[in-house]
């Protein structure tokens, strides 16, 4: 499947929190978007791996993704090594994205930064013809390197290099987040409280979106950090 945007998320719900309004906006514009979750988030305080998979599928329907899959890496204990890089490379070569979005380069959760570095290195190695990988049917995959890659911003405030106006898609973002009912505020839940399960956390998500939106003169925005120097054909491309 040739894809416009491939989104990597180390935990199910990372993409929803970081960039789901941008995903919704691009899908509405006709782009094909795929999310690949690296783990099932099985170490989370609430819920379970199988439940997170069900919730991820529900969110995928809300976002109208072209596909979503889970690589089954070990939550908390995956490493940036050859084994894991090759799995990421296989995915990149499978979907052939023009652009990749990935976890924040550093964050409160150590998995986020480690996954970010894993994915950015795999994006480079995926373009090398001497790195050999095979598709599910056993055929050798052709090299493929995305034209660009960006990090979405997560828990910690990181200064974005660009902000996308997502004002018209914030309701879809909220719905995609709330698809993960086990993780976020639910007054009927009997599970232990967690860092993200309070109503204040969802208020924080909205406030972050308002802050980024304010910086570009709109209601809501999502910020991204570049992985390489950005180039434009004209200054007027920035208007």
C-alpha cells in the first residue's frame, strides 16, 4: 500500500494525543494515513494489551485510517538495535510513505525518546539498498526513504518548528482520545488512578492545543519538531 503519511507511536494513544487532529485534517484532504503502534502499552497502570488493541481499532475507525497495525514490541524493554530497526524498516518499505510522524525526541516517558530515535534511524537505513528486508510473501523489499519526518509533541513542552491549524478537527481528536476508555477519565472506572486518568489531564491536552493555536492566530494547533532542515520554493509557501 502506497501511503502519504506513516505515523509511528510507541504506545496506542500516543498518536491520538500528539497528532490526531492533523491526521484527521489530512485524511479529510484525501491523504492515506497509517498508524503503526510499536507496543500494546501493556505496562500501563490501567487496562491491558488486548484491550488497548480493541481501543486502537475503535480510534482508527474514528480517524478513518487506511490501516493500523501493532508490531508487538515489548513495552518498556524494546531497544534501538538491529532487530527492532529492521522491523521498522520493513514497515516503511511496506507502506512507502512520503512523510513519517513519530514520538517526541525526549519526554516524560523514556519509551518516547527511545522510540523516536529508533524510528528516525530506521527512516535513514530504509533507503540503503544493502539493508535487505523481505515482505510477508517472501519477496525482497525495495529501498524507500521518506521525504521528510517530524516529531509530534507529547507531555513535555517542546518548542515546535511548525504548527498546523487543526481548529476544525479538534472534536475528532477528542473522540479518538476518548476511544481509549481504559486510559482516560471515567468516573465509573474501578481501576487505579494514573497520571493520565484525571479530568485535569484532558484539560491539559486542550490547553496545549489552545496555546499552539494562539501562537499562529487560530483556535487550536498541533506542534511538530523537524528532523532535518526545512526547505520551501518560495517565502509565500509559508502564508
